[in-house]
């Protein structure tokens, strides 16, 4: 580790938080310039709304969102209008601070008047979204999926999606939001960093049980109930590709600013954490994108009051080691081009699914009729 930077040439620079180093002239960096800013809640919401305006049927996987404080009057007016047109509509909204992480500052409301304007929202902007009230439940618990996505390059757009991810569970049985339970974070918020403080949190030695499980174990369970797991995966892949397409224009601006074309500079890659919620009908919904997903493979266990030790987490190790290993394989500068097609196919079957169909998606979205187009995978 080089906490103050390293000036000697390297093949791969693995930065901890973000990339901003004008003295790196070669090699590969594990962060894209501007990625932190591009996936912040407000920036992501703006990018997704732009695409929703252009392609409403293609981008219906992102919840309806408003940006606070600038769109507070619009939020109030639109909610009032929707309630007037449909008196039986009783929505719930979730407010997320723009720079928040690990569930910090998130809260649920039933009416726009409940927004906490006293909490200096001017100095801490936020996004308010329509809350998904009918999520898929497993063991009566709400959960989300943390899926790892490798953005290997912008030009050409090259994306790899991990074949397994983490399913992170709430620790109290789910009930649809009401004025009585809006404050119960262990019921409504799936953030691991919140639920780990619940007395009901279960650290399991198995990937199939506990408060954190592999996504593949959930898929097996759904498949045994007759669910169309192939379609679910296809929908998730489509969601990931379309999200990255929405983010690409702004990413390219940052990239060309820090690494101008024609000048010596590094190439970039980055592992992103996609947080996805499954609705009761198995439709995936994008919650947010994390530029710095945790790669820890252990958790803290309290041996005695105030005394902790790090204990291996089999679930994290199962998923994250594979993601890091295959990422390094893919960006390995010494790796020779394999001419043997069979070997390439075997490699891609390991833990990362190579997706090279972004062009197909862009082309399909140009269809003004918004017809359904099947997803073509490599």
C-alpha cells in the first residue's frame, strides 16, 4: 500500500475511494474520473429522468423521483394532481439525502407536507422517490440485491455482470407502510449497515440462510416455485446496460477532461455495486448505484463489551473473491489474446457474464414505436 501515492510505473493502480491523479501516465486505474459524482442520487435521478422522457417504456425500472429542494413545489403539485385523479391512491415516499450512504438520513413519508424542511435541506439536497410497497418477500422479509458490475471500458462500451451477488435482508417481518410503522427502519430499509445493529440480525455460516445470502440461493428458491428465472436475469441485465448507457455521456465528459485524447494517460475500469429490488411480480427496480461497493469478506463480532474481532463471512467471500479475481484476470496487461474460442467461453462461464450487446440496446431504443426487443448476449 502507498498511502501518499506512487510515482513509479505500475500495471494496475487500485485506488481506495476515487481517481484523481494527474501524475499517472500509463497502466490501468480501477476508478473512472467523475464516477463518484455521476452516481450520486441526484445526478443518477436526472440522468434516468432524461432517458425516461425519451424512452418511457425502456426506462420504467426506476422509481418516479423528484429533486429537493428545487422541485419541492413540483412534487407537491404532482402528488396532489395524482391524488385528485385517483382518490384511492395512498402512496408512500422515501427521502434519500444526495450524499448519504449506509442508510444515513433516509426516512419514509406519506404526504409531501411530512418532508423535514427544518433539517437544513437547503444545505443537504435530497431525492424523494415513490416507495415500492409490494416487494418480493422471502421468509416474510424484504430484501434487496447487491449485484457487482465491471465497467471495463467506455470506448468501446464493455460491461461484465457478476453471475452472483448478495441478497441483503431486513430483520423485521415486512408490512406495507402505515403511519404506525414508517419509522421502523429494520422493516423497510435493506441497508446492511443499518440491519447489522438489529438484535434479529443473523450472521450465518451458510450462503442459503441468515440476513445476508447469495443471490443464487434466492434464484434456486424462486426456480423451485416455478418462477421464470431466465427472464428475471434477462430483465436485470437489461436494467444494468440501460443504466450505464444513461450515465455514459456524463462519464465521458469527466474522462476526456482528466485524460484528453491523444495524450499519455491511463485507461480505467471500475467495479460498481448495483442495488436492485425485486417487486412481487419479479420485476427488478433500480434503487441506486454505488461507486465504491464494500469488498470486505469478514464482519466484526463482539467477544465481550467493547471487544471485537474480525470473523470470516462465507457469503461475502463466495461472491466478492470471484468478482475481484475475474476482474484482475480481465484487466491483466500480461494476458495474451486467446485464440482458442473454447477457452474464452470457459473463462466467461466462470463468475462474470460478459455483455457486449449495448449497441443492440441503443439501436432498439431508436425505434419510435418502443417495440419489445429481445436481449442478445455474447
